[in-house]
C-alpha cells in the first residue's frame, strides 16, 4: 500500500529530483497516516519539507 498511496500523483512527483522525491514521499506518508490530512495536503507538505531540508543542507554544508 505504501508504494501505491501516491500513485495518482506521479506527474507531480516526476518533476522532482530523485532524492527529494524519496524524502518527500516518506514525509507525505507519515503526514497522511499520523496527521490525518488529505493526500494532496500531505504530499505538498512533504515536498516543501524535503526541499527546505535540502536547501538548508546545501547552505550549511
């Protein structure tokens, strides 16, 4: 189920860097299950969190 949870969002996910996509999906799954938010919201929040983390790592590292 985890792999299929966001299969309807492949077009949105395909534009992301592979590493961002993997991290964003992990966050989105956690948000969807734990916070009980919609798939749309979970995915967008997961993407934002993953991209912000990457930017902070790039800036600090």
